[in-house]
């Protein structure tokens, strides 16, 4: 199965909220790695196999309210 790189914009300034969003994403089925990138730490990059990008974004949105799917790329 092909790996995907999923980029989700997260709109929060709270470190605790970012951590909660990362924990939620890491628990999703098929996720291999999660990291926050960018100077303002508003881009969460998830790499995994068979991950449903829309479902993952919805899961993160439940934790921090403001999250939007930016990009899905096959690796």
C-alpha cells in the first residue's frame, strides 16, 4: 500500500491543544508519524499508509475545533 503525506492546518496558539491534536492523529489507524512544522507551528504533517485524510481531519477538528485539510500527497 502506498504511503500518504497529509498536511492539516491547525489554528491554535496553545501548546497543550497542539499536543492533544497530535495525540489524536497518532492514534488513527495507519499513521506512522506526526509532526508540527512551520515557524508558527500551524501545519501538522501526518505520514501513513491507508489513512483517510477527511476522517483524520475530522478527528483533529473534534479536539481543537479549528483544523482544515491543506494537502494530500502520495509518497
